[in-house]
């Protein structure tokens, strides 16, 4: 089912057969998992690759289900609080967001093997886990020497395979509305850059030159700029699992996974000239709404072995996730243009949702190795290591060419290592937990997206066959963001902080 957001006035739906301007960070986001599982799993930093016995751990190492000796059901929820501090051209801005969301539901069913068999039990699991939640807000503000009009100028002068967009594609004909022209551009080669050029031209940001190129009609000066970005949605995974317990020493497992993405991104970019304007555009407001949705498939295999009575090792592999995704886009541009001191307002609003052709993303595969030492019934220490090569991220489509984007990934991304450390100490029915997680930046230049550092802790209480667990984690990651997707050279430095509180109830039978 498609989702449409209706603006004032009539809304039209139109297909787009030519590639949109995709953000490279979107595929990285879809290929990265947050620490978002059961409260016990979160509290121990997700270091469960050699432990198992938790429904959230099964998605890291499929052999984790084989450790269960009894049927188990687990479910939980999270409260997430995010704070983003952005510094842009000596100006600071802060945005916060709080959200309550479902974290997971899972069930593992144990079938005992024959009494004289080395296979002690056959385990089957069904888990749905919210791998990532996208509820977040960002705000960037500052005074810049460059206008966001350069975004429209770039598309206008280079959008036709490196040449200017023809003037005929940015001018309306007699009886033709902005929506009609925007819709028509959906069907032409290089339709997206032509649409951006048309918006800029119709909003008086651009002038056409006799040689066929375009120039800025933005009044000179310094520009106060502010971008508000709001995201929402989820990336959930439904997992079917099979596990084998061999002689209570070796545990094997396999998963088949179906992932679901539902991602909304709304960006509003405002610019105002700080000087008094007599001629040219003095104010710009540019709104973009993008809705991405689709599903993907992947599989896992894994094993856990007891090398002594107390020590365990684990190995795991997760295949790439092969996503099929759709994008829907809406745009609106409003400007104030001055001629000899007289101000005119232009509302360039196509009132149209563009449906882009379905495209595919292949995210990186993941290899994992784990070690755990179990101190009888007193406690656990566990260490996990994972590696994921983000340079192998690939876009593909039956109608669009993504060579430039794929080359960007190959040239700018690298393998990312992840280390998780977790511990648990039991005092009678109470369990105390702590963890640490480090994820290396996928970028060769780490100023674009920095490393992830996370500390966590929690407590659990056992009622015998049931358990109630609470977990807390704090995650920090520096990133860079631009006021607008292209055309400007200045980036904002954003410090992201994420507090996550999780509660889980589980019981065995």
C-alpha cells in the first residue's frame, strides 16, 4: 500500500522513471543495526555471540536458539531519547526527540531428541526484532557566504549529463501549470535535475543566459540559513530459526530473515539575506518530503562450541540483505524576489507526489567471532567481534544507472569492525549487568560519520520460570551534515547522543 501526504489543494500522483538524488548515508543507515533487543541483551552490550539463550541473540548468531533447554517467550519495549547538538559556522543548535517503541517479540520451542541420540534437542524459533528506529530531529543554523540557490544552479548547469538543462524544460507553456510541467519532467531523461532547475527558475532563483547556461538571481550578501530535518520509521526483521544441540557441546543454527523498512524524512531549508535587498531573491524556503518503504531477504548461519566446561566460542555469518525499495517524493519552493525594492512572493508548488521506480540495495555481509567464559552460576564475561565491508554496498535498478553512487561507496567506504564486551554477575535471584560497544566508522574519512561508542548496564530479577529485566544504554556518535544535499561546501558538525531504556518480560515452560 502506498502512503500519500496531502497538501492544500489537489494532489496528483506521477511515476518517475529516472534516478532521483539519493543520499549515500541512507544505504549505510539501512545496513547498520542499532543495539535494540531484549533488556538483558542491551545491558550487556549485545555480546551474546558465544552465549545464546536470548531471543535477541539469535539474530547475531543463529546457534543461540540451540542453547535453550525449555520453551521460551520474550517480549519488550524501549523508551529512546535522542539529543543532537549541531555546530555550523560558529552557530549552535540543539534538537531533542523521545519515542516509545516495541523492541522485540520472540518464541523458541524445544523438541527433545531421542534418549540415546547425540542430538539432544531440535529447536525452532520465530522472532520479530526492531533492528532500528528512525525517530529523530536535527536542526542546523548559521550565517553563510554561500546561498542555497547554488543547489538549483548546480542542477540547472550540469543536470543534462554535464550540460545545462534546456530552457524549454524549465518554462511553462500556455495553459500549463507548474504541476503539469513537473509531472512531464518525470518522463524525460535526467528528469530529477530538470525538476530542480525548473523549481529554481520558476522561483526566480535562476536567470537564463544567452549561451544556454544559468546564473544566480540571489541578492549578494550573507545568508542566514536554517535546516530542520525530522525522520521517523523503523527497520524490523522477522526471523525463522532452526537450531540443533549436539551432545550439549556443539550448537548449530540457521535463520531465514525478512526485513521491512518504513522511513520518512522531512527537510525544510530556510534562507534569508541578512542585508537589505533591492534586487534579486532575498528569502528562500525549500521543503522536501521523502518516504522510503520496502522489504529485504537475508540468512544467517552460526555455531557455538564448548571448549571447556566453562569456556565457549562462537562463529557466525550473516548474508547481505537484498532490499527492494520504493521512494515517494514531494517538493515545494517559496521565495521572495525583489525588483527595485518591490517584493513579490512566488509559491512554486507542484502539489504532486513523485513515485520513483523500484530499486534494489545490497547491504554488506557480516562475519562474527565470539568468546565467553561462564563462572558457574555466578556470572558471565563475553566478547564479540564483527566485521562488515561497507564498500561492497550496491544499488541497482532495471531503469536507472547507479554506477556513480556505487563507485562512491567503493572509493569512500571501508570495512568496519565492531567490538562488544558484556558481563553479568548473579546474586541469588538478582542479576547485575554491564556492557560496552564500539563500532568503527564505515568511512575512510571519519569526519563524515564517526565511530560509535556505547556503554550500558542493567538489572534483572528471576521469578523461577519467568524473568523481568531492565536495561539502559548510552550511545554517542559524531556525524557531519549539510544545510542542503548539494551545492554548498560547508558542513555542520553534529554530536549525537542516544539514551535508551528497555524493559523485557520472558518466561519458560
